[in-house]
C-alpha cells in the first residue's frame, strides 16, 4: 500500500512538472504565469499532504486541476459557438 501511494505521489508530481514545463511564456505571459502559480500551489499541497499524511491539500489540488481541465475541455465547444 505504501509503495502504491509513493508511486501515485511521484506520478502526480511528474504530471504537474510536465504541465509547468509546457507553458508558453512567450505567447501568453499572464495566462502562463497564472497557470504556473496554480500548478506550483498544487505541487506544494501534494508534497505537504503526502509528508504530513493529510489529504486536505491533495483534495484541493485535485479540484484545482479538475477545474483547469474542464476549462480546457470547454474551449472546442466555445470555438464552435463563435465560429
């Protein structure tokens, strides 16, 4: 069980790092900066939650990432409405 948690912890941090490194600060500085800060907050909350064995920050992080993902998923439908 501890190994599974450790793998999930590592995987979540890797995913967030991947999201941070994909941001394009040249094309959209404000959006990239805001997303970077949100991802960094999530990363810190996951680290804190894992080290303190407290899931509150992890749940907050999941909700933030879910909201960002839902926002990205809405973009194609918005383009259809405006196109």
